C-alpha cells in the first residue's frame, strides 16, 4: 500500500440480524443495483453503527444468534 502508507489501517464493523426484507432493483438504464429495505435491514445497519461506540467488530441480535450452530 504505497499510496496510503505503512500506518494505514482499515476499521470495519458488522451488524448482523436475521429477518425478512424487501429486495428490488434501483437505478437507471445504465446501471442497476439491488437494494434491501425493511425494519430488519435498518436494525442491522444500526448495530453496525453502534459497534463503533462499543469498540467491537461485530454486534448481532438474539434472532441471529438462534440460527448459529453450537460449533459456530
């Protein structure tokens, strides 16, 4: 990473939640992206934001936790 320097570091947070959302295309004839909307998407986004306040990389809800296996 010559352009950014040796001291450059990334800081990524994740908010994980399990639930439904509405998916649909958004854009123009030149470019189309997929967008997800709904309460559950907003909750996951909020968790990602709040992860910075707690100084952690990942926050997840009980709904997400319930879908994890014992091994995970």
